[in-house]
C-alpha cells in the first residue's frame, strides 16, 4: 500500500473547515482594533468562533515529496462592538507548495508556504463580495501541518499557517484548517515507472519494451514467455541457452558443452554407430548398441562373431554356426553305426548292450572330430497314423541325442528332426523291413 501524495497518487483535493485568528497588534487604530491575546477570538466562545466552510484546495505531486496547488476559503470574522456582533466577510485565494518528507507513512508531517490574496471586507457585511475588492491584500504565508492516513486514498489533515499581508491596510492573521482529503492518480504498484493500467505485469517491476513485464536475464524475451527466465538464451529455444550451439537447449542436452545430434539428446556419435559418445565404450570404433558401442569380437576371423560362433577359435561356415563342416567320410561312418540302432515297435527306448555299444562308437567318432554340427533324423515304420509316427520319430532322434550328450558330446553340436514314415529303407509289408525303418540317420547341418 502506498500512503501519501506520491507519483502514484499525484492528484489531491481537500475540503473542510477553516478558522481565522487575527494577529494581536495592540494598535487601537488597527481595522479590527486591539484583539487581545493570541487566538482569543478563536478560543473564547463568548467572542464567537471565527469558523466557516468551505475551505477547498487542489494539489498536484511534483517530485521527491513536493507538490504544488491552489487553495481558497470563505469565512466571516465576528467582532463584538458593544452589545452587537459585527460580521466581516473574509476570503482568500492562494497558490502554494508543500513538502512531505515521509511519503509512505500513515502519519505525515509537512510544511507549506505560498502567496496569494487575503480580504477582510470591513466595509460590507455581505459575504457576496468580489475577490478584487479594494480590501484585497497580497499575502505571503507559511505553516505546518500533519496528515493522518485512513487508507492510501483518504485521510484527514490538520494545519496552521501565518499569513502576512503586504499592504498597510492588510491584516496579519493566523489560519487553521481541518480538511478531509482524497488523492488519486495512476497507481504503479511495482514501482517500475509504468502505471498499473498500462502495466501488463503490475505486481512485478518490468521494462517499457514489454509493457511493464520483466526480462530478468536481459535476453530480449520477457519472463512470462521465457522457458529459462534466469538464463540468457535465444528466441528459437524459447529463451533458453545453447552453449554448444547444436540447436538443443542446455537443459535438454545431455552433452551441453559438446555439439551433438538431436537423436542422441545433444551428444555426438563420432563413429556413427548409433551409440552416443556419452554411452559408447568404443567411441572411435563403430560397434553395436548391445555391446555398448564396441564391435563384437571374431577370434577365428570367419565373419561370425564369437557370441554366435559355436567354434569361436576355429574358422567355420555360417551354415554350420561358425564351425567347420563334417567331412562326408565321417558322415558315412556315423550312418553305418546309425543303421545298427533299432527301436522296438511303438517305442523310443534305447535298449540292449549292442545298441549302447553302437552309441559309444558314435560318441568316440564325434569326440575325435570335435568340429562340425550334426542333424540326427528319426524315422518310423508305417504302423499307426502319420501324425503319431511323426511324433514317434522325433522322440527317437531326441533319445539318441540325449544319450550322446550323457556320454559327453556337446549338445550344441546336435540338432534333432523327425521325419515319420517317409523315406523307408525296408519293405514295410515285412517285419524285417519295418524293423529297418525304425532307425536314425546322421547328416551335416546345412
């Protein structure tokens, strides 16, 4: 709240009552005669109160507690002459200057001075007289007073002044006033020199370029439109800084000191492998995101990464998962052994010492030739449905694989397939032929 007449409340009007107290000259020839003690006519009720209304003034604030204005009042001076009360019209019209040292206080003392006209109309008891009558005297005056603020617009004022008439016929006198006043103007709540009615941000000090709104970081973007109001930035980034000039605001840039890519949240990708340098453990060598930006190793140089190469230390083929192909001679040997593996009808069980001995021989061949992958193919005779025989043949291939793994063969080298009753090698119409068809075969994995 702003109290007193200030640059915000620059107009003020006072309306009230005034009291006139003639100065005691002790001169019998004075126009009003000897008045006695100072303020006698004012305080002695038997001699009447020289009070009247209205007194009116209007003032305009100038600067630093100073204001100028004009004031006037009408009054009637009562003098007891014998048993009769004689009323002498009185009025004045002045210009003045006031100084209030405490602009923002509820209690505001002030001093006041000015120049004008005063008139004690001793020749006419009628109050309707001219300001330019022959009794008007040029008058200097000065005084003191105090304002008591009720709000930032309304208050009551008490003041006393001594008025010194210049002409000989003029009468020196005191004037005391009590007024109610109202003050107004263009408020400037935030004190930025822009009136509230023109201030787009009336509660925050700002600058004229933005209609009273602030630009705290002086980047030419007002705070209410600035995503980074305390850091100078660019309009393209809504007022936020971009230290590395990569078009990404620092607060969104994971690498604000180094120019980078939007797709990498502002970080560079020196080797263009899709992994930002900030997360790339091999920033100068193109690699894989799964391997933290580093290339996967290929120890044997066969073009198959070690992680996918079942034979990482031996050069192989892609079709054989990085392992060398098994020679046709070995496959032929394995199938000779495989022809001796027979199953009972409707069974995938490996039974008999002879069958287990054959599997031991197959294991020995595989262990002696550790390179290469095999497909173990299971078959069945024509008894039963095709669907059943398909499943049965797969289980027979699984049984052989599981037995070889149990003997120590690397399971990763072995893959199983079931082919049911197709590709028979014996006559399914004869028991001997059906027994031949219940078998497994080996071939290299393509």
